[in-house]
């Protein structure tokens, strides 16, 4: 992969962020209003817990990614800032609170994620369903995107969630398979891929989405292979963003990928047939999710129209019908 030009190393021995990564501290009125609303409704967000660099931009526009099932994750991925430990008790009021937030902010499209809940029998699937139902009841026009854990060793959990018919089903592969044991030790690459493939088999109407972080030491060829794997699982939308080290305890950034390389990835991924690709240093799976959903819908319609057109063009020639309309022509 084309490397970034020589980057300064900080006193603590870490790479200093390049200009294209730096973002302003959030200070807007809209940001504060969103923050107060979330606190008031006792809702956790991945925006805060994962220290997302886009929080100023998103919260100013009242776009949040709600993290259900508590603030403590039962896995310990080496890239993630979410607290790890024993899962919190499931909050029965959470679905109503999420729905209230959607109504108050008049959200067109919401992204719901959760911590991993390996401690729960259903992996948290039932709470996803309750949240989806509460939003549907309170705000039927809001489209719903879920970003789920891998439901590993939770038989029936995936089917339960798919039956609730979210508009978009996202599950991130996070990195290339070679780095799983170092970066995502509790997960399995092919299990995650298979999960997404199964969503499409169970309900082809649901858009599927997945993403990876780059800058963890992966090779370009490995990223291209992940694209192929995702296409073979019929994934509609791929996201690619720069990994940022949340604290010194987390795995180091190996390199800052240049914006040009992100563009190159985008072109390669588009050529492989994804309906949509978001690839930039600050791409996160829920960044601009509402706008991306509209792009996905339009791209699917365009693809269907092309397919229908092709079926029309490829239709076998009916000689008898042609003779009927051209009696004087010799066939
Ligand atoms: S990109 Fe996603 S996680 Fe980050 S602030 Fe925006 S909504 Fe939250």
C-alpha cells in the first residue's frame, strides 16, 4: 500500500495524526442539545463510547448511533474503546427511550448498535427486536439500520433480528482475516461473513452493509480480497475508514493511509459491484448513514431497471409474432 509521507512521532512514541485526520473539538449548540437529550433519556451512544472523531459534525445535525444493552462489552477487541467486563442488566425502558429520542429529533434514519452480550442466551437479539418495534410504532416513517454483534454461539438470534425487518443490516468485518487473532480475538472472520450472507438469504430485501478499518498493518491485496469476499456474500454497501488508536492501551496505528489511497479503494470496490462504497479517512459505518441509505435505495432501483432492460433485450425472438406483423418480409 502506498505509505503516507514521513510522519512525526510524538514524545510518547506514537504517530502524530496527519492534517487530513484532525477534527475540531465539538462546541456547537446542536451538539450540546443532543448531549443533554441522550443524558436525559439515559441512552448510551457509540459516538461517545468509541470516541468517534465525527461527533461534532454528527451531533450538531442530531445524528447519533444509539448503543443498546448497556455500556459494557463482554469482548475485548484490541481496537475498541468500549468498556469491557460483565454485561449490565437489560433495561426494559430502553426501547421506549430510543423511540422517544427518534420522535423528539424527528430522525429520518436511525442507526442502532449494541455492545457484545455473550452473557445473554440470545446475545441481545430480543432487545434489538423490541427497540425496532418501539421505533416503528412511534415513528413509522423512520428507516432503521442495525449494526449488530456477530451472535456467535447464539442459535436463532440472527433469524429473530432479521424477522423484525430492519431496513439495513450492518455487521463490520473490521479487518482482514490475517489480523483477526491480534485485533479481534473473540471473533471469526468467516463466521462474520457467513452471518451477512445469511441475512441476504433470509430476507433479500434488507440492505446489507459491512466495513473495515485500515492502517492496522494490512496489505492492499488483502483489502481487495475482503472486497471480493464481501461481494461473494452479496453485501450491498462497504465502508472503509482509518483506524485511530483510542488510548495508549489499544493497538498502535501502523500507518495513516493517504486520502488518495482511500479513493483508489473506493473505485476498486465500486468496480466489484457494491451498490455503494464509502471510503475516506474519517469514514465510520454510521457516518452520513441517512444520506447513504438514500443512495442505496436509488442504486438498487437503477440496478433493477438495468436488469429488466437486459431481460427485455435478451428475450428470444418470436418468429411467428414477427411474421404476423411483417407479412411481406421473407424470414
Ligand atoms: S460517525 Fe457514527 S459513531 Fe461517529 S459520531 Fe457520527 S453517528 Fe456517531
